[in-house]
C-alpha cells in the first residue's frame, strides 16, 4: 500500500491559490462525511466557507429526527404468531429503513455505520428484531455524542449481551468474552494497556446481567448472580461493577483509548495509513473534550490536513458507499424496488448490515476489491442506471447532464463535466477524456456534432448519458472516494 503523503496540520483549512475551495474539496467532504452529494448540494457548498459547510452537515445530521419506531420495537417471543417468518420480515424492513436513512440523513448514518463496524454485533447470533432496533437506535443517537456513555449503554444492550455471551456471565463461572472485546476492540486495541489478569477480573465485575423473562425479552441485572468480591484491575482494587470498570478504563487508560479510537476514525475517514502526528492531536482533543466525539470530528473535517490533495480519492468505496453514493451523486430517482435491490446486492458483495463478517468487523478498503467483486460493482451500477432509463424516468438523465454541464452544446464539455462530477480529481490525460466523449457520443452520427445539430435536447440524450455512465463506473478512479 502507498504511503500516506498528505501534509498539512489540524489547523483550520484556509483556502488559497495552491489549495482552493472548489468542487473537488466540497465533493471530498461529502464523500467522506456523508454518502456523496448532488450537483446542487455541491454548488451550495461552494457558497459557504469550509468550516460553515462542515458545521451545516453535522448540525443537520444531529437535528434530523430518528426514524419512527416500528410496531415491533419491543416485541418478545410471545408477541409473535409465526416467529421465523415475522422476524425475517422485520429484519428486512429495518434493513431497508437504514438504507433510506442513508439517502436522507447521510452524515448521521455514515457515522452510525462506522460505529456499527466498531461496536460489532451480528443479527444472526441473536435473531431478535427488537434487539436489533435498540442496538441500531443507539448507533444513531450517539454517533456524535459522549463516547463514554455510548460505550456503557452499548455494553448493556441485549444485542451485545447476547452476541458476546454476557448473558451467561455469572458469579463463580465468569465469561470473559465481553471483557476481552471491550479492551481489545472497543477501547484500547490488541495487547495495549491491559493484561489477561485485567480481563479475568473485569469479567467478574460484569457478572449479573443475565435476567431474561423469555426469548427476545429485555435483559436486566440480577444481583444474586453478581460477584461482589474485590477485583484488581489496572492495579486498582475495589468491589467494581459494570459501570465502575468502564469508568476505570477512562481514568487509568485515557491515552490508550483516545489514540486507539482516533486512529480508527482517521483510517476510516481520511487515509488507510494513519498519520501519527494528526492522530495524536485528535486524541488530545478527545481527552480535552471529556471523550465527546463531535469536537474530534469538527477538528478533523475542518483541518488543513483533511483537504490535502494526497488525502483525496485514496479510500476504496465499500459496497454500501458505492451504491448509495451513486444514487446521491446522480440525483436520479429510486423506488422501493431499487432500495430492496440495493440491500441484496450489497449483501452479495460482502457487506450485510447488522451482520459484519466477525467481531472485528469488515476489514474495509482493499478487502472490497478483487477480480470477482469488481465485475459485480460494474454490473449492479449498470443495472441501477439501466433501471432509471427503462423503468423510472429517463428524462432525469437529460436533466442531470443539463445541470452539470450548464446546458453546454459541446459534447466534449458535457462528457468532461459529467465525468468530473463522479471522479472529481479528474482523469489522467486528454486521451481518457476523449474516450469519455466517445462513450457519450454513442451511436449518434459524427456529422450531428460537426454541424452543430446535437445538443442536450436531442432525442437520445438519456441513452447517451446512460452509455457514458457505463464507461465511468468501469474507471478505476470511480471506485475511490
């Protein structure tokens, strides 16, 4: 993997002649902090300062109402007449709801998806829609919030208690799964600031969260199953319980936690290879803000470093990013059938919401690409644009070309403007843009262009735009964000 050559600091980005505030950087911000932006959103972003746009994206996401709770949000097993069929239907319903949320409330859902891949649970391991709903709601509620409280609340959700076997953690027979993952995956990283003895003792402190009335019912604390004897963790001894251990982590291992979490944020949202100086600055901000997430994000996304050329288009889109951003950036229509198709194809491509591959989550970046995956990416996006052309409203393709190109009558200009909208860092040379122009011309006779007959009102422009889109989605640069 190439080195991280992005310079700059965490100081606020100030546009300059050498690093202008332009469509490239507005698009970069939307691709990383959200799921891309439409042409009109990018034009609006250009009218704001970088800091104003970051504030707007995050404030809009925080202010957006959570989706209405489904009728089954608190169902236990006894509420079902046909558990297998009904629960499957409910899982699919909420899966589709999250994709719709990604299209409508991008930044919040981008952060929720990040935290989903951090605080991993797998639906197939607990199989309760009510557990899934409560878990997902927590991801949305705390996406920008108090990480310490987020961590505590996540550990008590039925989804996590079940997934990491905490439901079986009782006095005299401690189960170490949650204690291990809490330190190894959720707060400090592998072998960083804790010992096996710390895990063993913490597991004792986590005993007692085992009381459940029926399958898929709420899980509560049973004091009779709690180990109330003293425990020694990080060199401190006391009758620690669940909350105490979580508090102790931040008291005794604040540096380790802040660096581990900020490294994950950085490598997900900026560059696959961490810049240690930037991460250290983020970690300091995290600690200074009492582990509030939002100040770290504001500093990072407003920073000079984030907008460096070498930080742009260096991350491979996940299947969800690929498909959702194509719909967002094109501004073309979609319907429930297409949302459903999105769910199935992204699962087929290895990213099933509510079921990451294992407890450490999806590996991301280069793991998304291989010889089989790349052809699937071409096919599913080709099918999307083909569906718009043949089933929804092909005239939106014409309007998209008019908007992006300023209604240009020059076919080469139109091809370049459309290509650069989806690949804002541009193509390598004029030869590549000439290929884009050829793709847009499609089967229209050359004399239509030579004699000025062709413009964007031409009868077959939607089909031409579709042909160009097929060419664009096969470009290696299109796979990056």
